[in-house]
């Protein structure tokens, strides 16, 4: 039995040495794997940081594009507003010209109804468009304005009421 005990002890010793070598080899392999894992984790952290930076830059690009498109839309609306202002200004000029024409026609009508003595009054066509036609308007029925105490003053251009407000569209 001693011989078997000796054989078992030697076998155990050999196996213990083999296991010790395997453990040392496993520790070495584990150190190598840990080193590779650390390198890979570092690379992964760098990749994550780059991805975050690219995402931030992408958002900045989107914001910049949004601002530029807003500026383009504002510029287009500004051009439209300028166009509208020009249209309103021309309409105001036409309205002023029409009001002057109406005032002149009212004055012609008044002087045709109530002549105040000798001077000749230019015909409506002569004043408005420069044609040589003579136009004598027909007398319309009397209006309520003509029944005032001083009708001449009420119908004269420039004698508008001080309370009358004529709004003007202002651009710019």
C-alpha cells in the first residue's frame, strides 16, 4: 500500500503542478484579455464621444438651416410687404386724384348752379383731361346740402370739417 500511496502522491504532485501551470497560464490569458478589453473599451469610449460630437454638430446644422430658411421666408415676406406698400401708395395717389377730381366737379356743379357774375368757368373736360370739348353738366335735383344757410361755403373745396379724419396708409 505504501507503493500505491507513493504513486498516488506522485501523481497528485504532478497533477498539482499541471493545475498550477494551467492556473498561471489562465492568469496570463486573463491579463491579456483584460488588456485587450481595456483597449477596446477605450476605443469604444472614443467612438461614443465622436458620435456625441457628430450628433451635436448635426443639431447645429439643423438649427442653422432652420434659421436660414426663416431668414429666407422673412426676406420673401419683406419683399411682399414692400410690394403691398407700393400698391397702397399708388392707390392712395389715385384716391387723392379722384378726391381732387370730385372736388373740382362739385365746384363746377356749384358754380353752374349758382353763377356769381361774369367769369367763365373751365369746362370739366378741359380741366380733367386737357381735351377741347366743352361739357356743360345737366342740373341734378337739389341736394340737402344746398338748403343750408350758406351753401357756398359748405360746397367749396378745402372747407372740410376739422373733425373729418382721412386715414392714410403709411409704409416703412
